[in-house]
């Protein structure tokens, strides 16, 4: 005998599941999840796909459909985006109040009744902190902050959307500054909202880097866009580019409450584009005041130096006659000393020359022919010339012999040369 089987239609089974879900999970529950997909129906309902990922691997662990009915979504969405500064879109983590439901036709889903923006803010803060920590670990987080500005920064590359209200405010402030300072700017157009923001700004930075020597700094400004568009400025890739950029960077992206990651790594952070322009003008004014101060200091020093020199000149002028008189007396005394020295030198020289002449005279007297003749010597002359050798005369020639008391004329009879050994 066979037992009759109890059969259920799919509708009946799903109805029992629905009842079981309602009975076992009658309350509302706060659930943490990540939005993997968000779709807004023309009716105003928002249909989501929620997931939970494994932290270490990113593998999806759980998934569920969720719905925010139009009447609730119209209230939750603007409140969430205003509170967090983020779009209610895929990729963010949320903490939501849900009730589980099971529908015979549509299956399991969650109905969302409320959302806690603080959780998403905390997650965004954690992401910013993680990006900053990564930049610190890489040793680049403070590189742009450590760059020095020139004493007179006047040449700026501006990254902004040409049509942005913030860019117009910045240029108006620069061009109509109360001091009339001239600032040179070059616009490098970039998208400042939407999905292209990150890549667009990085591309602008790359273009500026190719002309680095033309600029003193870079200004990244944004104004007039939705607060939720600031998510693009919490990007690791963009922050790494700003942190390592070779010129100092000013950010003025119009966010009053929190700092984005690029604000935290840029050289200078201000709140708005107008504040960025005011910062530049203030730096120029500081330089102007410094130069004016130096000019006054130099003028005072020149006047003081002139006064000191004038006083020195007056003292010198007053003392000049006495100095001239002293100089004349000194020179006269020197001249008298020199004259005495010259006289003494001349006398010494004359005495020396007189002594030398006496010696020469004595020598000449001693070696003169007359002196020799008086000492018994004689001189033989032949044809008026002194005979020094027997070879100079021949027998039969007439020679004259000079003596101290006269002369003797003789004829040569014979010549007898001296025999040599």
C-alpha cells in the first residue's frame, strides 16, 4: 500500500517561506553592507544590490536585493548626501535599517527604512586615513609641503574648469587686487566633477610638469559643484601626484567642513578659490612690505653714512692746516737730513777720489821715464822710437841713448844677441 504524497505548488511553498520569514524575522535590523549596484526607477523607487566582501581577499560572501520606496528615498537621499558629502551610489559602504521580506514572485529582498550617514562618513575617513598612511609608508606624504615658495611668487598654473564659478571668482580677485599687483596665470583646463575628475587633473599636472620652469606654483580650484563630487579628491593616484609634484601646490576646492586627501598632502590648503587668490595677494604684499622695509633701512643707513662722512670731513678740514704745517715741517726736516747726508756722502766721495788720484799720481811718477833715468837706467832710441830688441837695429845704424842728464848719439858696430838656454 502506498502513502499519498503531499504536494505543494511553487506558489504555496513560497507563501509558506514568506510566512516563515515574517514570523521568524518580524523586526527591523541595522545591517552593514556595500552597494554594488544602484538603480533609480522613473517612479522614484531605488533598487539596490547589496554585498558583503571578505576583507582580505575581496571575495563576495553575501548578496541581497534591497528596495527604498520612493516616499522614503526622497527624504533619505538628500539627507545622506548632504551629511556625508558623497553621492548615494555604487561603491560606498552603508549602515541601513531594513526589514527582511519574501515575495512569492520576486523572492528574498530587503526593504530599507533608514540609513546612518555617520557609518559612511567613518568609512570615508578610514579610506582617507588608509591612503595617507600608504603615502607616508612610501615616504612621499610631506614632499610637496616641504617645498619652498620663491620670495615673490607671481607665475601660477591654474587647474580648474574654465566655466566653473570658482575659477571666475579667483581670476576676479587676482585681476582686481587692491594693490595692483600683476600675477601671471595659465589655465590648464580639467574636469572638476564626475568620473573624469581624477584622470583629468592628473593629466593637467603632467602637462604643467613639462613646463615646470615657467611657474612658481600650481593652484587647484573648484567651486559651484555638488559637495558629493569631492569624492574624486580622495583618490590615492591623485594624492600621490600632488604629493610628489615638483612645484608647491595650493588647493581651494570649496569644501568648508573636512579636508580631502589632496588638501592634506598639498603645500597649502585654503577653503575656496577666492581664499586661494587672497593667499597669493597676501604673499605678494608681504614681499612688497619686506622690500619697502629694506628700502627704508637702506635709506636710513645711507643718510647715517653720509652724516658720518660729513662729520669726518669737517673734522679733517678743521685739522687740515695743522696737518699741512706738520707735514711741511716733517718734509723740511727730512730734506735737511737728506741734504746733510748728501753733503757727507759728497765729502766722503771727494776724499776717496782725492786719495785715489794721489795714489795714481805717485804710481805714474814712479813709472815715468824721467824717474827711471834718474835711477840710472837709460833708453835707446832708433829713429825716435824706443829700442826694445836687438832685432830692431842693424850694425852701422845711428842710435840715441837717453840719460838722466843728457843724451849720447852712437853708431852700432856690432850686435850681440843674448844667448838663450
